[in-house]
């Protein structure tokens, strides 16, 4: 079985770095960016109480039409490889990067992640996160 619907985002966290140039460096579109100690806001820009404890950048990953999830992740890693220096800089200075899969499942679905793909993520120091949205209630 294959995942029928998904989207991918790259989430970058750092204790204090300014990540505002990262979208340009990685040639990706930013969904949200903030710096540690900035005032907190909603996605719509409405002020919230407090300040952010860490810097954060959420980047939208282009969809790969009609591709399996594994293939789409591989295509994305091909996009990142020439920009590896920016990824390494974030990780070397205390940051963490996670490729998050938003996985939408109306029922029983699945996906195989070959060792070569998981190895390529590990080689780039990128964690794989799965946010699964399904209709099966928990027992």
C-alpha cells in the first residue's frame, strides 16, 4: 500500500541563530520564521504573550506530482544536496532539522522507506517526522 495524500515541510530549530536567510539559501518558501526572544504571534500575526525560546523556520517543500512518498523525499534530498553547506551550518551550530510528512489517510495505507533513503536523510543530519491524520479512532 502507498500513502495516497501527503505534504512535506522542513522544520529548522536553533537555540539562537537568525534563520531568516535560510529560505533563500535552500531555495524554499518560508511558511513561518522567527528568532529566539522575538515576541510570539499567531500565524496571522496576532500578538501572543511571551517570547520565543528558540529560533524556528518552517519551509514548504514542493510537491512531486504522482510520486510515491519515498520518491518525493528522494527528489527533495536531490534539491538539498547542492545546498548542503547551509544544512551543515545549522546543525554544526546547535540546530536541528526535521523533514515532516503530513500523511492523510482515509483508511489503511502504508509506505516503504528503503535503507538508502533513510541513510541519505541521516547523511544530511535530517530527522524524519510523521504527522499522521487518519479517521480510525484510538482504542
